[in-house]
C-alpha cells in the first residue's frame, strides 16, 4: 500500500477505538508530513493511527504495514 492509501485507511478507522485522540493526532501528523513530502514518515504515522484505532492484529493494519 502506498502512503496515500494508508492515510485513507487511517481516516476510515477514526472514531472506532478507545484511543481515538491519539489516532487523530497521528493522522494529523501523517497529513502534515505527506504535504511536506516526507512520505516514509507520513506512512508510519498513518499506520500508527490505524494501530490506535483498531490494533495491530486487525487485517487492515496488517495489510497496510506490508
């Protein structure tokens, strides 16, 4: 998955976990980094957002982390 796709997936999962504020913060970081052209770190922060939303055992997290 590319950075843009991971960001979209992170946005989809916002509001679904108990750590929603952390997930939102990570997604905001990801968007800022993406705009700045720092794609590797943007993808990492979006992935962290997904982790906070649904956990690292979720199929979407596993798919995005490949």
